[in-house]
């Protein structure tokens, strides 16, 4: 409390609720979304005896709320409310209400051209055409975001395993570690096996560590909180640790959730290195250790870290119970490179002379990002011919084998010579 008026109001409230005089048959019910801002003298038995937290609804709760808000709506038979309840992690009742309204508005927009707004009454024939289908809900989900999670970026990525070339054994290991515990909870409970809390992906830059994390989040239908390591660092004492606490708190609310810590070496270097005078990173490491494997257990929250400097990460993180699986993401092999070429040229207009086997042989030692760069550079070369041509036809844009080979020769890895410093 800051002002004198607030102090007097609180004193009066304390006296009336639990003072010398009995308050009789009067029950006080209060509501707030900021319980920590309330005077602690009020929060004790005799005044507010019970504190009931109304949290974010779970899947079953969301299904019931959707049933209530769609009760009078003309829903298509194919609308699957169970599936919508599954994919709306972190949505509160008000969010689900507006989701149902947005879906209804989309169905209304379809029949707007047929409506005569000057008429007093709309004909029953037009009213019967109003049907809310699955696509309406899907489109509404793009606009309605969970209000409990606005402070952190929470999204379900649209990257699937088909977008990840090669790395078959790694995909299988990640499915075992992340997908199975979420999709087959009963089997894990029966076998008395606890799900891994953390997975650390390490390897050279451009091998697809971030892409893999997104694909995992998509296949498990989990929310995805992406944190770039350096953005947690703050010059104010305690702010960095507060940021870590807030991320894990939101993840617990939005479970099942995947926290992706990109460039984790920036926030979790070895504490014995003594590189920082302010000890900010040491306190962040301690906070991360406590959050992952502390007294408060993580339920349906998986932490995925990515780094290309595993040698400087604090050893306390690299143990079972924190990062249970430490997985190397290597440079793609022959089959992997071929898959990556096919993924990045799937929608591109290729000429008939493109030979993937020759391209794969020429790209020994290339990472996935570099292969993507080759495909983009070759496409730019094809567009350049189109721009310079006298007769312009989009059908003439074709990426040839020569374009791809030229792009490879200009983008050779480990052959780039930096200018000498005199």
C-alpha cells in the first residue's frame, strides 16, 4: 500500500471481517487476478479462510466450456470439439467463448452476399444455410490467442518431420523421448518409467537443430515457447532469473509444452569459468537447474536446448534428471543430402536435366542450411534470366543443373578465405 486512504480502508475491512463485533451471517467472497498484491493481514484464517485458485482449464474442462458456448450453434456433423479442446492449450473460458463467436462470424460472412439488409426479416431458407464447419474453427484459431500466455511467444509450429531431411535415427530417438510419453502416458505409468525432462541437441551450425525442435512440437501437438539465450540477460539484478521463472511458470500453465532454449551456451556457461564479473550467468544457471530438477516437478513440460558449443556448457546441466538425452546432430550423409535437396526443390520449377546424385556428390560436407542456400541461389539465377529476357513468360523460369552447380561452387563450406588482417 502506498497512500493513507488505502491503509485506512484495509484497517476498516480487517475490523469488520474479524473484529470485536460478530459479522453475523455474512460471507465475503472476493475475486482478484493479483493475489500477491493483497495485504497479507487479509489472507489468513478468520478473514479469508479459503483461497481457491481458478486456474486454466484442462482438456476435459475446455471440452465442457466449448459444449456450453456451441450449444445453440448450427454445427456441422464433422466438427470435432474433442480435437479443438486438445489443440487449445492455455485457453481460458473467455478465449474459448470468443473462439466460438469468431467461428460463427466466419460462417455468417459466407452468406452475407445473399442477405438483403433492407428486409425486416431474413428468410428461413438463408438462415438454414448458416452452418459452422471445421475450417471456421481452424481459421478462428489463427486469430484468437490464449490470453494467459500473451507475455511469452507460444505457438504450435507448422513444421513436420517431412521437412527434416535425413537424420532417421535421431528422429526415432526424439519420438521415443518426447512423443511417446505424451501420447502413451498409460504405458509409461504401467512400466513405471518417467519421461525425459530435457534434451540437448548439439552439432555444427546449420544442421537443423531448431527445425528438429519445431517438428517435435508439431508432432506432439504441444505448445512451443522459443527462447533465444541472450534475450534473458539483463543488467538489472534479479531480472534474468525472474525471466527464467516466468518462462517455466507459463510453460506449466500451457502444458503439454516444449521450451526451446536456442544458443543455450550464452546463458548456461560453466560456472567455474569466471568470465563475468556480475555473476549473472551463474545465477541464471542456478535458476535453470532449480526449475528443471527442483522441488516443483515439471509435468508435461520438456526442455530442448540447442548449441554448437557443448564444451562450455555447465556440467551440472549435462546429467540425467536435467538433460537426460544429449544428442549430436551431425552433418547430413549422402541420403540425407538427397532428401534435403528434394525438400527444398519440391515446389521449385526444375528443368529436366537436374541430377540429384551429381549434386549430392558435389556437396560433401555441406550442412542443411547451406544446401537450402544453394537451392535459393540457383532459383535467383533462373529469375535473373527471366528478368533479362525480352519475352517474359513465367513458364520459362526453370532451374537447371548448371544453376545448381554454379551455386555450389560459389558456396563451398570451409573454403571461404577471410581477408588477412595486416
